[in-house]
C-alpha cells in the first residue's frame, strides 16, 4: 500500500489519502520483508545445507566404490550431487515464519489493507526462490571441489540452479497451505517429512537400471526420479532434452497441486475474515 500527500488551499493543510499500490510493488514489498527476516532466522536455512553436506560426503564414501564398480563409466560424485541439492532446498521456505504472522494476527491486519491478496503469498514465494537458489551454491561448490564438472557448461549450472529453486518453490506450496489452514507451527515444520518417501523411493542412491521389483515400479511413478535424472544429465551428459523435459513436467505437476492447495487455503482464510 502506498500513500500520497496533497496540499490544498492557502492554509497549506495536508491531506493524506491511502491508495492501493500496484501488484508488482505489493509483491516486492512482501518479498523484501521476507528476505530481510532471513538473517535473523538462520537456524531455518543453515541446517539443511549442513545435512546436505553430510549426506553428500557419506553417500560418496559408502556407495561410490560399489556403484562405480557395477555401472561402467558412472561418476558417482556427480550422480549423488542432485540428491544432496534436493535435501538442501526442499522444505526450505518462509512458511514457518508465515505461520507466525497467522498466529500473531499480522496476516489479519494485512488483509485489512488494500494490498492484493495473491501478492501476500507470491511475495513470500519470490523470497523462497531467492533463498533456495542461494542455498544451492555452497552445495555445488562442494561438488566442484570433489571433482564434479558440468558437461552442459556454465549455462547448465544456471539451469541446474533454476530447476532446484523451482522444485523448492513447488514443494513449499504444501507448507503455505498447512500454515493457512491450521495456523500450527508444528504442522508446518513437519511438512519436510512428506518429502522422504519422494526422495528415498527413487533413484537417489543408485541408477534406475540397478533397481528391481516394486521399488523400480514406484520409482517410475515418482516425479522426483525424473527431476533427479534431469539434474544429473546437466552434469554428466550435457543437454539432454529427453531428460530435462520430464524434470520440468515433474516440477509443474507438483507445483500445480501445491499451489492450488495454498491459494485455496488463502481464499478460505480471506473469506473467514
């Protein structure tokens, strides 16, 4: 919301009138507030990076020799890096902070202003994309130190970051939906638990060719499988549209589901207000 001041008559009286800001300015204002709060809430963003580092190094030490000896020509460090990236960025959002706005009444006060309702969520989500993209950088840096080289070049690195940040945003929608529906911080914090079946019932540790039975069937139905393969292709094989397109589709499918849930929850809260 913006305010304008006008001067009328010879009495130099000031009249302040509030008017709605533009959609972009509303969204950027919310995003700016969310980003300014990140340095004060580092415990929400740093642990996932350390967890990603831990699993990255341990997985390489545990499965690297075994897998590389089974699958000829497999660079297991590059193969494992996308799994670490997803561990680092999935579930990292401003939803836990957003639920506090719901609890303390700030959201209700915000809804009394002329701010556009969708800007409230979109602003937080814009901040989430920035944070997720930033969190991929140190994990990628560790991968480079360990010898990962992107066959798709610098442009491939940028696309890799964009895909990881887009996935983080797609998954974050579930957290916002729970925040708006329940107003319960504990419920929002548990959102990450939803991701474990997605990650571990897939090709997170070994290639699809090494899976068998029911696990191979489940992995084939799991959208994270296609996201992982798309990310890996950028590092290991270069530009492979037959793997990148399914990765984008997987993000869009999960994003469509989560965003429909969170915006429906927002409409429900606005109508109750």
